[in-house]
C-alpha cells in the first residue's frame, strides 16, 4: 500500500518530458521537487524535507552544504547503472543507495555484439586495406558460433550479452559474485575462477562494476592467460583493465583484438578525453566514445525505470540495485 504523499527531490536536469514521465510513475505517491528550476533557498527547503533523492551525479548536482542539509533523505536512487562515482563518505550509513541496474542493458548488449563481430570479421582492418588498394582475403575471419564467450559480470548487461551470444551459437562461461545463476550458462564461477574463464574465452566481455575488488583486475598476467587470437570487449569501466598493460599486449600480440567503449580519462569526469598510449595507431584496436547505451528513448526509459524503483521504496517493496558500500569504501 502506498505510503501517503512524500517528497522526492530530483537533482538532475529534467526536461518537461522527463518531468512528465516521473509524474506518471510517482505522482500518486510523492510530491516531486525539481531542484534545477529552484532558487537556492527553495532548493535547501526541498532537500530538507525530501524523503528520497533521484540524481545522476551527486557531486556535480549538489553542493556539500546542500547534501548535508538533506537530513530526511533515507533513499538515493541513481540514474546511472554504476555507483563508482558516489561520494559515500558524505552520505550517512543509514541512507540506502540504489543504482539503476539493468536500465541500459539491452542497447549495450547490442553494442557488445557489434564490436565483437566487427573484430571477429576483421572489418576495420579489411576496410583499411581496401582503402589502400590492397585486396587480401586472408587471414581467415573468426567464427562466433562454436566459440567460448566469457562474461565477467552477470548483471543486466552481462545477461543481455550472454543471451545474444548464446543465440549466435557460443558457449557461455560467466563470472559473478555468487558463482551460481539461473541463467543457461555452460560454466559459472566467482572471481576465484577468473583465470579459468580468461584461458577458455575466445571472446571476453567485461561488464563488471568498478569496485575496490575489480579495479586493475586485468593486468599483464591476466592478459597473458588469454588465447593469442582472443577478442576482449569492455563496456564497464576502463579502470578494470590496466591501460599500459593492455596497450603493450596489443603491440606484442597482433592477432589479439580489443574493443572498448569506456576510457581511463573521459570528459564527464576529467573535463577532456585522452589516452596515455596511442591505441588508435594499432590495427587490432576498436574504440567508441562511451555511447553503447545511446539509442533513441534510452534516457526516458532509464528515468522511468529509476522512478519505478523509487516507487517500490515508497511502498515498502523490495528495492532493486541496492549498492553495497563495502565494495566502494575502505
């Protein structure tokens, strides 16, 4: 049963379309306070009485005093699927934080398959050769059917990618936090079995959250365990893979191919984009600008999904995507 009208503060910029979507989901259960259109005094008043907060990036959207003044907030709902940017040290322990888990999984899984397929079929390399007037049919392309696809992180993105690769005839070897799943996979383990999955994979998809445990998870040793012609696709967070080790491995193993959608320095966090190594000079590398989720209507769908999780909180129902602070805090 819905708990009677409460206040949900919305700190991210909300267009009229986004405001309407939030009202459709939450209008009967809460008063919505859109902070972006309020004066400072009104913002502080809204935050001071809010029961829940919806945000994209707390540190960008709220000042320190504003966040400290949100004393009644007991629930923070992120629009992002990742929580590595959350300043947990500034959020009281009794506040529940939830990520927008699975909100962007389907388009991201399509992107993963597109990147892996482009590398398997050597499309960029052959295009470049043709542009130079070179008509060379060999070496052979790689087949996805009959291959082993390793999925690191069997959350929303990992599951959606696994479905697609399984439909293409690949075997699925997965890693998650429990080592168990109801998904139809051929192998599932925890990070303790990472080496096994790395060694078996023809295609490796990185879809893990960036936590204390997964930062720099894949370095020189781990890359060395992989097959010489393996394909690695990262749509999670760049810092899961050691940048220098990845570049060196690509240089030393020209049949090894990599596609990444996430970068060690991106404009959203650092103000500009750059790499410390000249990845784009390598023929066995493919990149995209962290746009794997960007398809028409995706923002609206993500907002509605986040709002539905807030509604579950307000109604006392089980919440999806609750973040474990210990994964991010020392």
